[in-house]
């Protein structure tokens, strides 16, 4: 496991649990793209599950799908955790947004606020 557990205590923004679909493409790697099952998100990053192998520090372009919205942004993999026993083999990834437009940030805020109300 390459996750820095102390990072959980350092989070600036609260994460909300979600069940959203997404897609990603790793920059600087050929044919490295895939689908993502987004498990939680915040104003600064998110966590997703995927079967591809990414490494800490990978720069990715990602899109989150929510209702009629497609929310694109750039991010960096900051932690990863192998999910043992999953078939096909999957990993959890924590990413931090590195570039997101104000409009897309407002779409994420809409998702976050709607999930906070339902908790």
C-alpha cells in the first residue's frame, strides 16, 4: 500500500461518498486509459477504483459523469491501494485536482452539496 494514512487527517475539504462513473487517460503513456468507479470526492480531489495500473505521480485527464454533466479536469495520482481478492484485479486511487475550470468546480460543488444533504 502506498497510501499516506496521515493524509486523511490533513484534508482541507470533507469527502462525500458517491457512486459515479468516470473515465481517465494517463498523460505521457500510450494506450493508458480506462473507466473509473468514483467512490468519494471533495473540492480538492477524489478516490476511484479501476483495473488499470497507475503509479503515484501519474498526471491524468479525467471526466466525471453526473446526470447530464460531463466534468473534465486534470489531476495527479497521490496515493494508491491494491484491492486484494478483486476479480478482475483492481486498485483504489486518490487523486488531487491540478487544473479544473471554475464552471467545472461549480458542477462538483453541486454534486457535493446534494450528497451532503442526503447524509
